[in-house]
C-alpha cells in the first residue's frame, strides 16, 4: 500500500541536522564558557544570599521603585536565591541543548510485565519469606514492629520547635483594651466623632502603639482599625448599632481570608472590598461576607466617647482578627 493509499503511513524520521557546536569547536567552546558563566553566577548569588542573611537586619526597610518600601532582607534573599536557582537551571538547559549528545535513538517498546514463570517465582519467594518470618504467628513482634516504624517519623516533629516560639493565645488578643484612644493613622492625633463625616473612611491604631516600636509591625497587623460613619438608621445589625457611636462603626482592617488590608469603600452601598481576592463585606450589616473567599465577617470593636470627647475602645475584639487558624475553634 502506497503513502497515497494509506493516510496513516509512517512518514519516517527527517534527516539529522547537526548543531553548530557539533561541527565548529569554537562554537562549542562558547557554549562551554556560557554554561560555566551561568554556574559561576549561581555560586556568586549563593554567596550573596549568605552575605545578605548576615548583613541586613530584619527591620531594615528600603525604598525600591516600583515596589515601594520593602524589607531589605527579604528583597536581597529573594533576588539572590532566585538568581542562584535560575542560573543553575539555565546552565543545565543550555548544556543539554548545545553540548550533550544530539543523536536520535530508536527504542522499541516491549511488554512491561514479567514472564509468567518469573511472576510465579516472585510470589512463591514472597510467601516463603512471609512464612519463615513467622509474622503471622509472632503477633507480639509484628505489632511492636509496626508501632516502632510508625513512631520513628514523629521524632522529626521535635525539629519544628526551632521554627520559633509557640503562638500561645497571642492570635486571640490585640493591642486594643478598655480606655485606649483611637489614634488617626495619618495625623497621629486622637480622633473625635466630628473628625469622621458621614460616608467617610478613616484608619486608626490604638493609643500607645508607635511606628518606632520594635514590635509595631506585629501589633498593627492585628490591631489595624477601619472607621466608617453611617446614618444610624442604615445600620441593620443590632449589635453593630449598640457598639457604634452616633453611627461611627469600627471594624478590623484585616481581611478574614488571608490577612490583606481591607481599604476599598463604596459609600452608597456601605460595602468594603479587599483588593487582594475581592472579598466583599457589608459594613451596615455586621460586616458579613457578601462575596469572595473570606470565611467570616470582619470583627467589630466596641467604641464610645470619653469625658474629653475622644473616641475610645471599650475593650478588645471579642474574636480573633484576620484569617482562621486551626486551633481557633
């Protein structure tokens, strides 16, 4: 049957085309130097990774366009490690494509299964070994062996202790407490009710928490507060109304999905949007989730006004802020 009669005829293998490195030793040397350069660059990047880990303090922040203010340590570790891994991969690929053997080889397929006689011998040997081991009769040995094999990997759990101190109940508490004033995040001044107009959005932190504090980033990640003033008649949730002051409601700014800062407010609908994964919360109805992957509403902070006319907290959040965690219950 000719190729015209058989549409599925084997077209064959096209003629082999030699690479320039196969016929020109100078090109091969260039490829060799390129691969060596990539591997050397990877080594230098690894040294830079180690040096960065030692040189940059954890709290050092730098400005990098267009990323903005970022951690110098995280940026340097990410860049150096990324370059080190990329250069190893790029060097290996270039090596394989330009210098390794380029000959086509045909390997005929063969049955994977063993011959019947071989299979029978393997099964027979297995049964004989099981019989000689006496695992069926020596149940004490069998059970203790299984227990030992199962427990040995648990010793590796001890290594997890070096990951850092246990969180204890720190995730359940924030820097907010009874009597703490609400400080405007932009002006660093305590907030009064008249500072927040109807329909406006403001951000606050607890009194006493300053940017210069060593643990500021850890604390503000839990205590960041979002204030919105609504018309009291527009608040649907009774507890939200009870915990507000003249329509001013205070909710955690930390999204309950993965902890991004919630900051996009729609005045007409009273909806607030997380810019990371578009979780949407209704601030007029207990900050319940309307859309997106967030699992529960934003926690609300009970607020009032002190004798000097400043907004203050009446306690901490009643539930942990941010994403859920396994021991939250």
